[in-house]
C-alpha cells in the first residue's frame, strides 16, 4: 500500500513553495478543510429534516434547523473569523462584504470570497453540490479594516482557489498557482487524503454541459457552437455527449477529470448570464488554467476581468482548451460585429 498523504501534511510540505511565507496561507487552507468537513456532515444528513425537525423549526436536540446554504455560510464565516489569517470575507449569500473588526483579524493578510453551497436547489433531490472559494492578498494596509478594493480584484491576482464537492464521495480540490491537487475525504479517519495529484484537464473532450432550455434565447455564437457539438463527424468523435447536472461544481469536476466544456451563456433576459464572477467564475478559472484548460466569457479571459461590484455576473465558457477555443471561434465569427 502506498503512503497516505493527508491534506494537512500536503499543505505543510508545500509551504516550501513560498519561501518567505509565514504559514498564514497554509493555516487558512487547513481551516477551509476543517470547515468543509463540518458542512459535509450536515449535507450528508439532508433529507432528514422531516425526522429531525423541519427547517426553520426546532429539532429534537432543541437546535433551530437552518437551510443548509445559510448553515454552510455561517460555518465558513466563523472559521475565517476565528482563524485570524483573514481580514474580511464576501459570500454569495450576503449582499455586502464583512470586514472582521477583531484586532487579530485586522492583522490578517488575506480576504476570502466564496459560494458556501453552490447548486443548493439540488439539495432536496440528492444531487451533488459544492463550496467554491477564492483567496486574495489584501490591498489595504495590515491593521486597517478591510475595504471594498480588497475584494474587487482580478482573477489573475488570486493566491489560491478551490472547491469542495459533496458527491458520491467528498473531495477538496485546490490550487495555489503550482498545479491542482485533489483530496478525497476518507470517512473512517475523517481526513482528506491526496487522491488526485497534479490534475490536468484533457485538451480535448467529448462532453458539452449547457442548459439547452436556453438555446432559443442565447447568442448566435453559442447556438452555432452547440449545433457543432451535435453534428456527426466520426473523425473527431462528434456528436459529443450532453451532460448537464445543473450544479456547477459537479459539472466542472467531471469535465476537469474527463474533458469537456461547461457553458453558462448570456441570454436575452440575462445578458451577463447567471454566474458570479467573484464566487464562481474566477476561482474555477484559476483552477482550470492551472490544469491546462481555459475560461472565457466568450470574448475575454475570465482571469483578466476587473470586477466593478461584488455580485457581478459574467457569461462562462470553461473547460478543455481546444473545446473552449472552438466555441470562441464561433463567437468571434458570428458576434464580432456586435462587440
Ligand atoms: P446558485 O449559485 O444559485 O446555486 O446557482 C448556480 C447554479 C450552478 O450550480 C448551475 O450550474 C447553474 O446555477 C444552473 O442554472 P440553470 O438552472 O439556469 O441551468
Ligand atoms: Mg452559486
């Protein structure tokens, strides 16, 4: 049997990648691993609400039941507040960012932006859901309260990003800009163990993931690319397969491992699509690019977008490099007049 490497051991080993680092980022990543285990425990009990007490009511232990996404949000916020490495957070669940006012936190070097439970509409039907996180070095001075500019940073400024998928098994996948590594939670020892070292996304894929219900209301470039995915061409394995779970982390994770493209397109009702730049697009863009893939809005690299507001939305095409490039060709050809 080969030696098991736990997330904590791996993080400590990798600290050497940052010769002048004080260990704060390592501690922060460990805190995320612990918070993920706590959330995982509750996610695995989803559906027992009716037995243990419905959401919003008191359960048999006298605890008030919460919606799981609110619960996950609180677990992560408390973990960041107690850790001391983070001076503030922004979460998809909250309208405004939170600047921690504890003295210890004001000395924190980092801010974290996260989606505590993405795809939460899938909880009721037992489909995989996920947590996505993005870490930046603050731009304000250490010792001050965090301010909005700490959060409005381009994806290419991220120091780390990752996700947790609560699926048939629970995994944590992250990057600090030195490749992508995946860890699977081994329930018998309660540890995330290195299971997917140095992950690389295949350059080509045979899976496209898009909500085809939006096809009539999206742009000509996306329509043409999806039509291309369905054409018959034995040489390159088309028609490709459609796989859309409707849970971004789950669709992304499958495509990262097997190759494929995920698209959340602009539509007539939502010209910037649905997904949030800071909590969803940027962190997954950092991961996919570290794994050799690409992430774009169709015309600009996700990593280069200067955010103007916390909850900004952007269209997202993300996955295997050659598939994303092909989709961009259609967009350039059919939509360039409009740009
Ligand atoms: P959420 O942040 O409100 O959970 O929404 C994000 C989710 C993604 O996980 C998923 O890929 C997408 O919304 C599905 O949207 P749609 O139902 O419009 O296809
Ligand atoms: Mg979300």
